[in-house]
C-alpha cells in the first residue's frame, strides 16, 4: 500500500510527512462543527504535544450539522455505496 514511498527522494518523503502533519494539525485544532470525530490517538502521532481545546456544539446545532454533512455526501458522491449498519462506537 505504501510502495510509492520507496521511489520517493528524501526531500519528497519529508514534504509528504509535512503535508500529512499539517492535515492532522488542522483536524486537531478544529472545533465546533468542524470537528467531526475526537481522535486523540491520531493527534498523538504528532511530535508537538498539545492539549486541544474542543468546543462541543449543543445537540440541536450538532444534529443540524450532521444532516448538512450527510446532504453534502449525497451531492458530492451520489453513487456511493450505502449501508444500513448501525454505528458501533
């Protein structure tokens, strides 16, 4: 799955690592409706250890955000496979 790394130069691998870290930090540092999932195990992969400040939306705002997110999936991925499996958390 990661064979592409074998053909990358040292500078390309560093650039890829920096890009991935930036994406993880953006997720870690998001809050409110921007934070879909609380992922401390993912955030702990970063070398900079910070305790994120998370602001949690109230239930009505949260549910409206969930509905908007799901509607956006219908627009962006109308042919995506569907499931009726329940979340097992």
